[in-house]
């Protein structure tokens, strides 16, 4: 059985740096999926390919603050 990121303890912390105003609805929904809804908020998430894809989709509105292995 393959190890999952949650058992390995890998996390990534992201901070919202941009406003979702005048953005497409799917980008706003992605921010909500990341647990962000206001500039300056931070969210710590499990580091896996789906979360990395979400970060890449809204890279212009978020910044990766910390990565823990």
C-alpha cells in the first residue's frame, strides 16, 4: 500500500495575498477550497498533488509561506 501525505506529515502553509474580486468563479471557489477567504489569512494543508494543483491555479493570489516534510 502506498504511503499518503497525511501519514508522512507533509504540510504546506499558504497565505492569501490577492483579492478574489473580478476573478472567475472557479478561482474564487478554489480559494474557498484552500480555506482562504480574506487577504492575509493563512491555511495549513496536507501537501499532495491536488492541493498543489489548486495552489498553481490561484498562484497570482496566494503565496506559499512554509513547507514541512
